[in-house]
């Protein structure tokens, strides 16, 4: 798992079908893992409908309060190499 410093990994689901290793949740020094499974959210609260659930999120996005910092971009042709020797720092710091 590649995150910066005290980064947080938001885990959206198991597209691979393989659960995250237990150490991701228990090992000291690992990034914090936050689980978000849309299915659990939608099915877990039968009194609300998805538009009502997402309205506060969309409002925060419109106000610019929710964003993800991107440390660097990697083209598809360089992706395998970046996994083996990831770039460190932001694009501005490496320039």
C-alpha cells in the first residue's frame, strides 16, 4: 500500500475479491484504513434514499471542502516501474 506519511487509505470495496490483510488494520506504523462500502450504506438505512444520503457530500464537493491531493501522476506505460520504485514527494518537489 503506497500512502504518504500518516496517510489514510479509503477502501471502497473488494473488486479483486481478496480482503485486505489483517495487518492493514492492526500493524503500528501502517496507514489508517477507512472502509466505505456503498452497499452497506444504502442498505443499512432503510428510512433514507440515496439522494438524501449524498446531498451533504455533493454540497461539500461544490464548496471545495472535499478533495484528494495527488502527489504525482504516472502514465500507463510507466505504471509497472513506478510500483517497483515509486516516486517520492509531490510533482512540484521533484521539479
